């Protein structure tokens, strides 16, 4: 059995992806959502629901990053789906949150900047780890080694069955 070659660039991208995932989707997005849920009495049930969906999106993006680690077909397909769907949900919730914050006139007490800018600065960087996870999973899914493995699997499945009785 031959040893599979590991691409050092993919390994570095996976390490960067894991660090960025821990910081942005797992910490920033989930903590922003938790803050909205914690302060639901003053924010209302609509923003509490946005907080729940932010937490869900952060966890789904984190799951996508974890699923992009192995070099198997099914986890890579699931990684692409989780990363993209989690990112879309996160950005939709960010849009709703910023729209509400701007309409309500929320500003920072000290800098007098809109709070929506703070939310964008915290949550928009989660695009990077989600994109890296999707790209790494796609590269692994469509790599030469994966294609060869699928071809060999197909050949084994299509091979004639061994004879049971000698003629």
C-alpha cells in the first residue's frame, strides 16, 4: 500500500482555518448571539431569535471546518454544505441585526459610532474561515488522489463475482 502524499499548503490552510474558526465563528459569532439572548428583555424577542440563529450559524460553520479536516468524500461534501449554509445564515442575521441597530439609532457611548459597525467588524471576518473550509474541502474532494480512489472503488464494484462452484 502506497503512502498518500500530503500537500503542505493544504496542511497550513487547515491550521489557519482552525485558528480563524475558533476566533470568529466559534467565539465572536456565538458570543454576539449569546449577548443578544442575554439582553432579550431590553432588545425584544426578534433580536433574541437573531441571537439564537447567530449561535446556530457559528456552530454550523465550526462543524464545516472540522469536517474539512479528513480527506474523505462524504465529510468534504458535508463541510462544503455546512460552511456555505452557516455563512449564509450568519450574514443574513448580521444584516437583520445591523438594520435593526441602525433603525433604532444605537451608537457607541464613547466613540459615537454606530453599533452596527461594531457588529460588522466582529462578524464579517467569519467569511475567511468559512471560505477556507469550503475551498479546502473542494480541493480534497476533486484532488487526483480522491479521483483515483473513486475509480478503484468503482472497478472493485464492477468486477465480476468469483465463481462459487467449479464447472
